[in-house]
C-alpha cells in the first residue's frame, strides 16, 4: 500500500524526532555560488569539515556570463560569488566544475546528464528548482542556506514529511504540444499554491511517453504549483537515458541497480493524500499573460477576467505591469526578446525543437534572441548534430552555458518595458530585469515568436 514517495523517504529515515521532524539522510548535495557562501562560513566558524565530501558537487551557474567566459567576470558581485565557490570547494575538498570546465553548466542540467542524479536518491540544493532531478525517480527538493550547512556537516537534514499527491495525465499530446505546455496547463488549473505541502508523483500515458528531457522540464516546474517537489517513477526510458553516464553504475553494479530501480513504483493499492486526473486533449500550446506562472492561457485564448472580487486588485495590478487587458488576445503581439534556455528548457531536445521551427526561416529583425545551452555537454551535442549551422543560417547565435536570462543575476537582463518570450520558469515582476515583461512558453512557441516577431501559434509553422 506504499506510494513511491513513501518507499524512498522511509529508506532514508535516520530517526523520527518525537512530535517533531524526520532526520533524513541525503544522498547528494548540489551547491551553486548564490546560496552556499554562508553555509561554508558557518562550517568554518564551527571548525567543521564536510561529513561526506564525495556526496557534494559544486558548480557556478546563476552568475556566470554567457559570453567571454575565458575572461574575468566584469560584474564585481558575480565575480565575488563565483570565486568564493571555487575557494570554498578547494578548502573543503569538494568536487567543483568551474567556468570553462567542459563539465560546467546549470547544476540542474548537469546533474542528470552526468548520472550524478539517480533513481531512489534523496537530492537537495539551495535552489527551489532542485525538483528537476525528480525526473529520474529521485526525491529532490530545494533547501535554505542553514539547511545546506546542516547537510554539509552531517549528510542529514531535518524535514517534516510532505503529503503525497498523484497527478495523472491520460491520452496523447497533439503535435506541437510539449512538456512545458503540460506544466503550464497544470499550473493554470492548480494555481501557484494548489500543490502546497505535497510531493507530486506524475503518472499516466502522457508522462510515460515523455522523453527524459520532457520529464525534467515537467518536474522542474513542480515548485511553481507550490509543491515541495515532483517526480516520476523510473522506467525503461530512465534506464536508457542513464546507462553509460559518467557516474551511473557500471557492469554488474548497473544490473543490480536496475533490478532495485524497477521496484521503485507506487503499489497498485497505494493511497495518496490527493489524486488529480487530466486529459491530454485539453492541452494546447500555452503562454502566460501575468506575473506568476499560474496566470496562463492556451495560445489562441483571450486573457480572462479576475474570477473573484478578492483576486481583482492583484489580477489588475499584474495586467497593468504586463501592459495587457482582460479579454485581450496575445496572438500577434509584438515581441522584443526571445530566450531559449534555463534549467527548464536548456537541453538538447529543446534546441532541436527550436531549430525545427527556424530551419529555412530568418530571425525577425525586431527580436533580440538569446539561445543558451544548459551545459557545455549540450553545446557539444548541438554542434555534433549540426544544429548550430541551422541556427546560424536563420540568424541566431549560440551563447555560452549558464542560467542567463532566467533571472537578473548576470549580464543577460531584459530592458525595462520590453516583452520577452522565455522558456524559463518564472515570470515575476523584474525576474528577467527591472521592469522586464515575461511570457513563459515552450521552445516551439519561443521559436515561432523569434522568426515572426510576434506571438505566434507554432502549429502554423510546423
């Protein structure tokens, strides 16, 4: 009667504090440059070493520029944070993939592609989008700085066990509909707080038929529904993706691992705290219109009105920031910037999708486009497959890996008032730069906007 979440969680319980939290063992801690400095300072102040340094991986990504990475970082704050991570990793004896390392990229892209994230693991990072790693069948979630220090010191964390939710999506997605559209649809149905307090297991035909890249995108956005995390039971798709990865088990160890991983699924009679079911036929390419990821519509739909008087003030404030009105259609709206990348959509499948739209076409002259691979491994694959040539012929340049325009922590900031169609995960006020206006979308929708200069249904270009 156990859910998959119960199976993984219970296997990692060290002790249950009476009337308190669970002491949970953590298999993998990822550290980036933004949330780790205070944790390292705390360790240093207490004279502590990392309890299991081989379980910790460090990588700068938020502050790294996406051009001239072979030169010193010009922004002093970004440089200070990136340099501090390198020093701390060296001092504490931790694995560190620095800028210009062939293994560098966004931590939530690199972890799965190197086989550092594996089924059945507990994985944490001082970043909310750690839920991405749930796509391999792991319990992965973001933590705060003090908790990062806790894991460094003990390889454990104190946590209240979340409730369990299963979201089942049945049917078959139509052409032009992607995992990003599925996630945006779920957010619009549940709102950004609808899964608060839950750990979500995704199931159903749609989920089973997603590639690993699609699953990573779906799990990445779990946090935007308020969930503690989201994950998918490992299957043959998972095993095929992980086999041969650098840190995946090898030989007989691989066979033993897969035998165990095949047990990682919810029992047929498992009881969830909440169950929701959706149909693929209700999902079309989607875009957001407001200032949270739950404010989304089908690409051909009109912006709705506030559903209640209680919501009206915040709703109208959001539309005022975006420069939109209730009842307005966004199709044909002029676009200034397009961003392909982030830990949400910076993988090889996303670049293939973007290239499939722009091939034989030209970038619209009014659009500034930032195409940013999620890792150097993705960059290499783009070039091996010749996608760089397709993109170059259409007038696009590929930048160097990093979080880029997902958030305004590096040089890639959208100017105030400009409208950006972005494949990232958040459209909060100022998220991509002070005054920037963000529409979240799939790589196909982003590509369609990039070549037409306006918001366009990608199905018309496929």
